[in-house]
C-alpha cells in the first residue's frame, strides 16, 4: 500500500512538471533533476516507514517489563537497608531532598520519569562514580536519557546553594568551642577552619603539567571553609594543582564574590597559608600535628597553642574526608568521566548534599571511619610566602595573646 502511494506521488510530480511550457524546452535536463528529487523523497519516506515498523514490532510486554523493573528497583531501594549503600542516604532524607529539589530547585518529573528516579540515578553516579553506560543498564534507560537527567538534577542541587552554603556572621560562638574548656574562651572569635584539598581532574595533555602538583596525576586544588560541625561555608573549586594555598586564599578574599571574614573574627589555617588577623596559623618550628602529641604533652605556650589549634582545625580535614567517602566521584584517584567545568559543578553539588546530610542524616559510622584514618596520618607542613606586613603583625598579636592566656590556665 505504501509503495503504491509513493509510485502515485512520483507519477503526479512528473506530470505536473512536464506540463509546464518552460520545462518542455529542456525536458531531458529537468527529467534528470526530477528523478533526483523523487529519489531523495522516496528514500526519506521509506526510512520513516521502516522506523515506524520497527517500533511497532517491539512487543508491548517488553516495554512494560522495563517499567516494572524500575518500579521494583525504586520500591526496594526505599524500603531496605540498601538505601544508604546505593544512594548514600536513608529513605526519609532522600524523599526530603526530592521535595526540596522540586520546591526550591525547579526539578520536574517528565512524562515517563518521576523526580525520585531522576534523583536516585544522579545520587548513584555521585556515590559510585559509574559511567552513564553502566547507569543506563542498571536503570534500563537510554544513555541520552540518563545523561540529561543527571545534568538537570545537578543544576537543581546547585540552586540550593543559598539554603545550605551559608557564611558565618560571627554573632554566636560555635557550640564546639563554647562547650569546651580546652577552647573557650581562647578561641571565642574563631568562626571556622580553612584548607585546600586536591581532587583529580580531566584536562588535555597540553594543560596537564600545570594541574600536576602534589600528585602524580592532574588535580584541581579546591579551597573550602567549614564550621566545627563539619559543614562547608565556602567552596572554591577549579584552581590548578600547582597553585599554592596562599595564592588561592588571596584570590578568594579579593574576587567579586569573596570569602568574607566577619570583623574581629578569624579562621584557623595550616602553615601553608599566610598569617594575618583573619587567618591564624600554627607556630613554626614547634610540634604541629596531633600525632606528635600522642605520647608527649606540650612543654611551652607555643606547643600548647599548636596542639589545640590542630585539634580544632582538623574539622576541615574531617569534612573533606566525609565528603570524599560519601561521594567517591570527588574522592577517586581514577580519571573523571567529565571535563573540568562539569566536575567543578559536581564538587559544588556534593558539598551542598554533604551539608544537607550532616543536618538530617550525618552517618556517624562514616564519620568514625574518617576520624580513625586521620589519627594515623601525619600532615605535611608547607611554608607560605608573604612579607612581614601590618596584617602579619596583627595575626602574631592575636596568636601570642591566645597562647599566653592558654598556657597560664594550663599550668595552674
């Protein structure tokens, strides 16, 4: 039937063109042109007919089987102990996240895919660092569909930035400091800790050398600040692995959307940063890491300061540790499946999810694992560059005053 329609269209088109007086003057030339046009039309029509027939040949039961498998998967996922291992959070935290992504992130269900499935697929990628080929097999969706949903959910998570990445204003003393006589009143003006962490990045071979810093492979140096309840308050991804912490922090303090330090307050940083009134480093030339104090107590004000400074500052290392354990996509040493720009978005989205989960589903077992690992690791001391300017002098005054007061109370 379809072939008869094509033949009829071909005959009518030829007749109409040949009845034109102008066309009769160059009949042979136009007949050849007509044949080419008709051949193209016929080919397109037949291709459409073939696609339609192929679709109709897929049994209805097979199409429904994929829907049933996905429904069973989502139902089992949200009603079993697999939830934490598969999507890195409990079912109540997952459903709460889905509600927020719809309400505040603009995420919407499609004709065939629910919000819950879209979010579960994205969390599975973040929590297992799998490819979209693996994801499409697991969820029985095309790679194009899983890729599109992944990026849609990623953008919806980033829309939650103002809700979960909030800067401290310094109005209140952190409870972790106020409730401990080891830290209060000495660190009453401290609002958090700052450090950088290296995360593997995928770049071209031409750019790789400037991203190859401490590691044998290209990394980006991600600067972050956190509070002592292990929540990130500032995240700056994208810097090359060869960039020093001091260089990055200087940029963070001066960029259009800067890291703001409340007036009269400060962050704790390691020796890789410069000392200034808003960034307090440990004393150089003294014992510096917690492991060094495991057997011998401090013997002077500087050592005592360094011990308690390290005890508080390790909050940022703990935050990075929990982030990377919960979301291996930012903790893996294998080359990422995404380019630099997308991976920066992934890092930011994982930090937002981390803060959300630290509030509703902190996973104490995961935190304990990180703490155990940090006890066995001695950090590296890196020297920061910087002149002995007014800012440095102000930082020294603040640090010395804390050390002296702390030591006097310690020896009494």
